[in-house]
């Protein structure tokens, strides 16, 4: 599968996963891809926690009750280290977003499905509880838990708007010229 096929094949797997374990070597490859992402000011603020089996995920899935997390055989928690940021520039959001995208694409390249699961952690109480479960230090922020595994059937893919509806040429709203 070439790079553009991987991009096309990637989707957010929100359904059940098979119970087949994801080998630690594959999880480490996915994590390495995330850490290879660009980092604003080279702060390298992204930190990862590999959750290699159901027993390490169970307390988080009990807390979040999200379908994908409830059956995932593995996951990677994505954190940012706020102490790595300069006071006047903070690239935590950009850094973790780039890392997660690299990991999502890497999961597909290795034959797995994954999900960018962040919304449960927008809630301060859930964030605090999840950080306690994972032993996250106070100067770090849990951003995403990414369930990973083999999908239990074909996952639902949302339709994308057509290219022409989202791309302009030269100015906003300008279609591609015919010349």
C-alpha cells in the first residue's frame, strides 16, 4: 500500500475491535512515528504511554465508556508536557495533533484501525481521573487516548465533502481555471 492509499484508507474506528493482541513491536513503531512528527520550536513536548493490553486499558474504558475504547486490545495515551513550552509560544496543540496523525497513518500502514479519542478528556473531572489512572504528572496534560486493534468488521466511514467544495485557487471561492 502506498502513502496516498494509506491516507485514503484511514478512518476513525468507533466500533468494536477484535480481541487479537497488537504486538508490542507494532505499538512501538506507531509510537516512534508519532514522536517523529514536527514540533514547534523543537520543544518535543509530546509524551506517550503505551497501553499494551486490556487490563491496562480497562480503568480508562470504565471511565469513558466509549465504544472503541471498550473493546480495544491496545491503546496509546498522548500527553503534552507544559514545562517544555516557552511562556510566549505554546505549540502543544499543534505538536500533539501532528503526532496523533502520524500514529493514525502508521496504524493503517501496519494493518490496524485506530481512533483519535479526545472529547472525554475535555471534561475536567474525566481529565483528572484519567490522569490519576495513568499516573500523569501535574505539569502534563492528557490530550488523546488512541485505541488500536484489528476492526471487528468493516468500520463506518463518514462521507467527505468533494475536493472542489473545499479547495480554491488564487482566492477563496475561486474555482480552478480551465486553462
